[in-house]
């Protein structure tokens, strides 16, 4: 029998290698310096470096965004879990009280 995981690994490896080669080629082909103008000054930066800096900034901002979103969702999940646990305990206590009341009523009828 063929294992599906063994068949998928070479395709993933191949896709990763092709992607890395494409990115490196893109960076090498775009090494020409470009002028970047800020408010009061202009600098010349290789286009590759500019792409790399923008990519790093994008990863950093995205990481901060999703980390905050994850933290909010985790807090919300914890609150819901506590409420659910409290509700379950309350229902158990109510069942026990009902059984106790029924036993007392049945005990008094005899």
C-alpha cells in the first residue's frame, strides 16, 4: 500500500525549492538602486533591499495584528468556558436539590 504522506513530501519540497529560487532570482534581477523620497530628504537604496525591508515590516505588522486578535479571542473563549462551567455546576446543584426535595417529599408520604 502507498502512503499518501510520502507522496506529498517531494511535491512540497519541490514547490519550496522553486519558490526560493524564484525569490532569489527576483532579488538579483532587481538590484538597481532607486531613489526613495521622504519628507525632507532622498536616499538611494537597492530595490532588492527596499523589497526586503517592506516584506519584514509587513510580517512584523501582521504578526502584531494577529497576536492581538488571538489574545482577544483567547480571553473571550476563557470567559465563555468559565460561564459554561458555572452553568453546568449550577445545573448539577439544581438536580441534586430537586432529588433531595423529591426524596423528602416521598419520605413524608410514607
